[in-house]
C-alpha cells in the first residue's frame, strides 16, 4: 500500500491533502458501485450482491492484467465478470416469490467465494497497474505529486454521473427504467417489458460495479487480496439512499465516503495514535449515521422508486 | 411482437372508425366470463356499457384492447375483421382506453408521462421541442393539467383528466372509459364528461363509457348496452329507455331503490371530539392543519372534499394509523389514542378506504379476518389458545348475515372481489351489539349498486341505533343522502359546516374547490 501522504514535509497540511487524495482514490469504487446500484434501484430492484461483484471485478481485473500485461483488458474483464453476476441476479431476483434482498445476500457470498477461489494464484504476483494522470507535477513536494496522481477510472466515473442524470431525464430508455421502478403496473399498461428493463438495469449496474472492483485492484490500493473491499460494496448501497437516487449526489456522497476512509491513515501519519481504530471506522460510522438520519417511520424518503423492495 | 401489421395510419383520418364486436365469447377455465356478446359503436357516438360488478364489462373491453384473446367472435373496424393482440395493436386502430386505476408514473412529471406514453417517440428526447409541442397540445385540449408537476402532486381529479388527455395526445379516435368519474367531484365529472361530449358531438371521437351511474348514462350518452352475468341483457337508445328499464336489465329484476328511513335519536351525547388536529403526509408536508369537530350519538357527520385535501390523513389519525403532530382526540370524554384496549373499551369501529389494504390481511382467510377484533377474547380464545371452531362458526354466521360471496370461510380474503372484501370488513365492524363510534372512509368506492345500497342501509341503521358516525367520502351524492351534518375539508382545514337541511349545494361545491 502506498502511503497517502508524507507528513514530514507538510506537517498538518498532510491531513486535508490525504483526505483529498482519499476522496479521489478511495471514492472511485464507491462511485462506480453507487452509480451501478442507482441504475439497478431506479428500476425497482435492489442488488446487495454488488459487494460480491466488486470483489469478483477486482480479482478478474488483476488476473487478466497480470496474464495479458494490459491493465485496460483487466478493466474490461472486470466489467464482463460483473455482467455475468448481474445476469444471475437479474434472472433469479425476478422469479415469482423470490425476494431480491435474499438473492442479493446469496450473491455476496457467491461473488466473494468465486473471487477467492479463482483469485488464490494471483495474490503473490504483481500485475501491471493502470496508468495515472499526474495533476501534481507543478509541485516539487513528492507528497503532493503522489496525492494528485489520479486514475483515469476516477475521471470516467465523474463523467458517468452527469451522463447518467441526463440519461434518466432525456432518453426514452431512462424514462422506461424510471417508469418500471416507480410503477410497474403503469409500465405494463404502456407495453414495456418489466423483466427486460430490470434485467438490463441490473446487468448495467453490475457492469459498473465490476469496473469499481478494477479500480481497487489496479489503482488503489493496487493489489489483490481477499480483504480488499472490506464492505465497500454494501456501504455503496447505503450511499444510494443517502444520495436520494440521484446520480450527481452519488458522486458527492462517494467523495465524502472516500474522504472518510482516508481519515484514519491520515491522522495516523501525523502522529495521532489514540483512537486510530476509531478513525478507521469512520466510513462505517458514517453509514450508520446516514441510515439513522434518513430513516423515519413517519415519512417516506423523497425520490425513492415506488416499487423498490416490493414484490411486483 | 405484433401478429398483424396494421395498414392504416389513424392520425390522418379525422372521423373515428366504426367498431363492431361480434358474438364474442371468453372463458376462464370453466367460468364463462363473456357469452356471445355483440356491441356496435357507431362513429361519433357516446355509448354506455352498463352492468354490475362481474357482469363482464371489463372482460369485454380487455378483449377489444388485446389484453385477452377471445375464444370466439371477432372485432370489425370499419367493417374489416382485425386481430388485436396487444394494446399496441389497438392503438394502431385508434382505440385507446382509460383505466380505472391510474396508469401514470407517480414520480414523473405530466410532460414526462405524456412523452413516455407515446409508442413512437425517439430514443433521445429533445425537451425543448417536446415542451413546445406539449404546450400546443395542452392549449388545444378540452381541459388542462399543469405540465411540470409530478403526478404524485396532482389531485385525483387532475390525474383522471390526465389519463383522458393521454389518449387524446395519442390521437385515439375511440375512447374506452372505465368508470372514469369514480374519483371526481360531481362538478368535475360533469365538466370532464361534458367536454368529451363536445368532442363526440363534433364528430372527433367515439366513446364507450363503462359506468354504473345512471345519471351519467342519461345525461351524456346516446346508446346503451347492458350486460348481466356475461350475457347481453339489453341494448337501446337512451332516450327510449327509462332508468327503471335499465336497472331491470342490469339486475334481472325490477327493484325499487329502497331507502332506510332515518329516525331521530332521542338522547344525543357527544361521542367523538377532536380538537386542533394537525398531521403530516408521508413526505412530511402538513396535510391536516388544525381541525376540530364533535360527533354526537345518533348522528352521521359527513366530511366532503376532493381527495388529497387531508381527509385520508385525518381518518388515519382517528383510526390510529398515523400519529398527529398536535391536537387531542377524545371519545366519550376520555383521551383516545386508538390503542386496541381503547377501541374495545369505547367500541370504536372503522371502515377505512381501500379495505383490502387498510383493514384486512389479504393472505389470511375470511374467518381469520372476521375475527381480527375478537380472536383474543372468549368465546374465540381460551387463555392463549384460539378456539377455531368458535371463530369459524362466527364467520359462517356473518357470511350469511352480510351475504358475503365466498367459496368458504378458509378462502384468503385477498381472493374475493372488492365488494365482498368490503362486506367482510363491514361484517366484522358492524356485527358488534354496542357500537359507539363508526369511522367510515369512502366505504362504497368502486362498488356496484347492490353493495352500495347494502352498505348505506347498514350505516343508517347503525345511526338509528345511536351510533355516532363520521363518514368521509368523495361522493357528494352519498354524503347528501346519508349525513345529518356536512363539513367540507379543503387544504387540510374545515371550510364549511352546515346541517343537511340548510346545506347549500353550490356553496359546498365552491368550498370543495377551495373558494
């Protein structure tokens, strides 16, 4: 693991710098998974299995990058592995009397299991990582340079967010997904195939989540281990609720979570030893807080797709 | 996906085509839902399709729309036999249907819903251009709905108007309207049907109106076809038929509408008193803003209002389904929180709207649902054990007494028709000997004549026995017929109150509209 920032030169300035770097590095998988989950949930299905998809994506990207020597082929492989898992979830979760949350939990176990099983041989070798874009070359401080070396995947994710917002607003397919997610009966009356729309949404969401996995193993932290995701896929699902199913807000929320994740290491690097584990837990505490703050028995969330989590 | 490729483009034809349904039969297993029914919808006419629930009206139009495939019979359009396999095919022949349930997507705006409903819209939506076209369409339409509001913020009346506008936007020439006025105020219903009638008179539309309101048949339609138990029961010109004739065709027997006479109650006591009730909607916006009312024993107080003005939330507060943000409720002078113990003590009963959702457990049996108030007391329970024999016996008695049509006491209540679900709830709520307070919300929504008459007579009988009744309804005729006192709710406040004898229809209508 590369250190987020070198504290000796920057002193306390290292903390905000590390958080900024964390936003862009640690935020990338959150961003891809939450955008994927956003597409899925807009169609009225929940895919908790994106945690498994993230791991499978990370493993596939790392393995293919190692085997072919091309990290971009690895990214593609991560997406394709996501599509595979998405097809399973999309089909299973739409069978009669099947609950999508239950299928999602099964898919977490399946996805991570298959990633661990196939990924065993790739823990040791080192695969070529993705190239980075150096935005920090103006500075002579290596810590700044390191912090501002951002991944093209991050740029891609930032571009997808507004694109997705536009897609939901101004394309026929976007309207179809929203119609199916909000009122399947209305969609059916308009002759829209609910099964197909949801299947494609789940698959597209899984594709993005797979790419999120690639950013884990090929960019930051840039290795393949079994503990690489540490629940980020599940947190991203919570994040979609926090973002009120709005792709642009998914972007801001992902940056927030990425920053929170960097808080612990950043404070540790400036010499704060007490409460180190507490700060490392920041993203989890944030998830819990968001859940508490956004949920109320007395009011429904704004923006929630009407058919989300229902049987039809 | 279509079997036939429709050859004519309706948008270029000004006059509506002639629609003939010839000898149509549709079976579901052993049940014959439609038996050799024919109907002729002449171009530019307003045609009523009358029938009780289960008479086959919906089956007939669903065959026309391509939802069902008829077992026998054919559909002729302008004299040519046409196969209609899906609503999309029906659209190609210029036939559009307005469903009883709204088919707009609640989270989307009116404009988005209209664009979405089009079968031929392009992949990318140019909103600037679309909005211009939609504005032009709205300006030329018989009635208007604001384009930029999300459906969830529209009142029921506006939603119904939108459903009709959608068909006009799709350039449908033959409109099938499935009980379109059930959620409208009488004024709105007359307005909407009147404007459609103008289009029909101008020769732009043909309309097939499914209804069981005779008033609509006599004031708007020219021809009527009556179905009974899946068979054609009669057909004719509205001018030549009396209401009694049509009722006879519908029900198979001549029946006078019997009214239960109200008898004055000797000793009225205040039963339900609420003061300064405020409550929020699900989204946290205030729905009820400080209302106070007292209902006495032996009195029916009607609350009129267009749906979405806070009456739903008020009923939910009184029924214990929603906590008020402020205000007090008292029953028999004691504070009332709608707990099970208090309901039992004060004998409070409720007929909420959408009974299957608000008053039943759909997957549980009729007997279990009928026992929901009493299952934990003797004789239906002994300690923590349920006495199933007693529960079933009580249910059998109630099924007979309230003529619930159910195959058995063990049938899940969700499998019954709407009218019978309502009867099941009615049986549970009205069978008790000592009822103090009855809260009813839209108890007759979507029910047929016989069921409505039955429920009305039960409510009046309860009142005559000294029950205090709070009746919330969107059907003004119902309120005027039953209430002793009428209150109008608008934007979460009571804006009009009057004894029924002094009630002014015009003033009620105006205050409902918020003036």
